[in-house]
C-alpha cells in the first residue's frame, strides 16, 4: 500500500476532493515524515506544526461545505526561507538576519494560501541564496552527500517526502541544481512570470521564483497557482497565464528539440550524465520529436555576463547589510558582496549590453531552426559526498561549481528552464535533464517532460532507509 | 572563490583592495583579503570574455524610458 506521503499532488488532490482522505491526515503524515527525517536531512529551518494542522482542518471544513479552492486545496507545501511569511521569521539563511520578521506574506505565499495549500514549513537556503556557504542540509539519496543549492531544503524535502510541493528561487540555477541532485522536478519560469514581491533579493534582473515538485504534472499545477502579473514586482510581466494542464498530454510528436553539444556537453560533463542525457535524446527522436543539432558559439559568454550582473546587483542590494552586519555574514558570502562593490561600472554596463545581445542570439537560434526547446544536461555531474565538494576533477574543475555554466544561460536570457529526472548514476544518485523553452512557453516544456516521465519509473523511486 | 574561473592575470595587491574598500565605506576584514584579491583578479579578467562579444555594438547603451507610469 502506498504511503500518503508518496502520493503526487495530483493524486492526493483527487482523493481529497472525493473525500477519500482529509487534509488533516495528509498534513499529519507530512509532519510525521518531517519529524522522522529532519535529524539527518535538515531540510527545514522552521516547521509549522499547529498552524499547519489548523489550516488543514479549515480546508477540510471548506471541502465538506462545498467550497473547493482548486488542485492545491489541502496540500502540504514548503516555502524556501527567502520568501516573507507573516507568521514566521524570514532569515534568508543568514545569522545577520536572525529573527527577522516581515509581518507580511510574499506574493507567492499569498497565492498559495488563497489556492488552499497548507504550508508545513520554511526550507533551508544557502545564505542570501548566494550559494557559496555550506548549510546543514543533506541529500536524502545519501545523507553524507550534497543536496545542491541554494534551494537546498526544498529539493531535499521533496526527495524525503516531507512536502508534496515546494517553492524555490533561481538566480543562477538555484532551483534546477537541487531539483536535479535530489531527483525531483524544478522549473525556473520565464522572467516576469512569477512575482518576486516579498522575496529577499539577490540580483533583481536575474532572480526568479518557481515550483519544485516530484512530478511534471504537479509542477504545472503549482505554477498555475503562483503565476501571474503583480505590479508590486517591478520585473513582473502582464502576460496571460494559460491553463498548463491543457494539452499537457499531447506527447512528443512534432516537437522540434535543439541540442547544442560544444558548450552544454563539454568536458566537465561526466560520463553517467552524458549517457543518461544521450539516452533521452535517442528516445525523443524515436518517439516522433525532431532533434536538431544547433551551434551557439557565444554560449561561453553567458557565465561571465551573468556573474558580473549578479555581483554588482547583489552588492547594490545588500550594501547596508555588508557595512552594518558584515561581521555576521558567512565569510564566503561576505567576500562575494565585497567583490561586487569592486566591479567597475563599465563592466556592469557592458555585461548588460552583452546580455541583450545574448538574448537576441537565443531568439535567432530558436527562430532559425523553428525550435520548441533546447535540451541539455541540467548539471555536469550527479551529487558528490560533502567531503569531496570543491575537489577538482581530472580537468582541474569542481563539477558542481561549473554547474552554473549550464544554468546561467536561462537566467541571462530569462527563458524558462525545466529539469526532470532522467536516470541514476551507477552508485544510485539522480541525474537530471534540462529543457529550455521560448519565453512564456512553459506549457510546451511540461508537455515534452510529461511524455518522457510517463515512459519511466524515475519519480516512483524514493531514497531508501529514510524512516 | 566558487563560480569564478581562475585567470593567469597579475594578483591585485591587497593594500589596494583595502584602500578601495575604505574609499567605498567598507572595512574589509584582513581574513578576507587573500581570497578577495584572487576573486577580484579573476572577475576583472572575465571582462575580457564579455568584450569578445563587442557589446559596444548595442544601442542604446543603457535603455531609458521617460514615460510616467502612474
């Protein structure tokens, strides 16, 4: 018999709606799973116990009276501790922000509560989402292994079955890296698709908020609940939100999928990742998609452009934090903020100009080949043991610090990018494949991803020995 | 420093970093100086790969919209 915590959002939502289970039961099971796993996984920084139980009871009462809020009604979810919540501290993973209370909900939290979701906790993030310090979170697939970041807790909670869905943020891969390393689905939506109001900023032109889930369908459901224009976010774009479930089952037929090999399959990509992603490409071609080799020689500029923008914008956003509470920051984070102060203005302006060129190059590539998406490895390597983190490989590179090279193109261009599980390494750690789409065309990414997911049992596998 | 590809450029003298920091209102802890010096060298060197794209060809240099959005 399936444990309740193993259900997807779609399955649990159906059972809730039919009255076969209650939100109170789902929430209690989730809180029990949190209690059983947190001493090893450390996914959460704040757990909503009684608040979650009360919200679940209210959702059950609503359902009994005929008020159904939609597919997230009564579903336990987790929020990255970078998003403001009125009823709990928001510390952004930093001792310098210990005990900070915003007194209001981030836009995404407002939308989740309005959609009926039950928030069970706030998840661990790297400090300020910068991704350079080492939080206590561990990977459920190997509790001495790295969970990725900066949305480390959100990825680990999903793999540990201690949340049905989670919210992450992504400035240079911070949704997609932990999703891939923990064997779950993660979407960095198009820039402007999801409001960042109430989200602790890192880099205002690169920051994105997005859904993380265990299945593609759940990811579509969660995006549908949180997407939409919000004038409180200066980067929000007033583009209609489609019904992401419409056409999601249409399959691969007719899709045109670009594969760029020089950059995305470079020497840092490890053999297990290369083999798993090549298998996906072969499968798509066999199933009716058209796979097209493309060449984008400007891709190596993506990371220098993204990093220059990130450094300058983060330091501009956090100048006061650095000057007033710099001593409480982790040294690695502080050095990044100091570094950003020293980036010349000309470098920043040139990076912004180069970014608009890169965006245009991406547009031309999609147009010239009639592409629906680009396909690439999400990361160069599966996870590594904590004590191997930062240790160079035979190329002199740390595969996980070069991960930003595969992630940054979607942040720099603002294009939507989805990672889904596509296999396991010989030693049993998850591998992800990344689909990068046209602006605001998340629906086509979901369609391709679901067609692939249905042919495999990756999402049915769960880490052993958690309880 | 994580993320930054190492370069072969000359190191940035730490006393220069201290002076720049002071001028910017920062008091940079001594323990940060060595790593910051290397990171600044690598970051400044990365500007070269951006210039390869010829960003000077883009116009406008910095977009500006004078409309009022009430």
